[in-house]
């Protein structure tokens, strides 16, 4: 009888540990998703007035310079354009 009580206590402890681990996994997934979304927002964040000044000074290149010569689609940077050109169906 004493052994049954010990087993039930161990089972309850195991269930508590499993529940904590499950909660940890859910929180971890939620945090990872939040970081992914925030990272995308940071990548897309732009300061247009400062960008125009830097383009005029020649410090950075204008985004309109990154157009595919075959399909005329604009890209954010040289790497994106180069990746597109490799697979452009109109080439």
C-alpha cells in the first residue's frame, strides 16, 4: 500500500514536470515567432528622408537602380536582383 502511494506521488511529480516542460515549449515557440516578426519589421524599417540625402551624396545606391533588365521588377539590393536574374523566366 505504501508503494502505491509513492508511485502516485512520483506520477504527480512527473505530470507536473511534463506540464512545466510543455508550458516552456509553448513560451519558447511564442518568443521565437515574436523575434521572427520583429526581425522582419526591422529589416523593412526605412528612413526615407535620410535615405534620400545619402543617395544624393552618393553614399548609398538608389533602390531604383536594382531593376531587372528583362522584366523591369525592382529589388531592394544587388543580392536580391542577382538571385532573381539567375531564375528570371524572361532571360
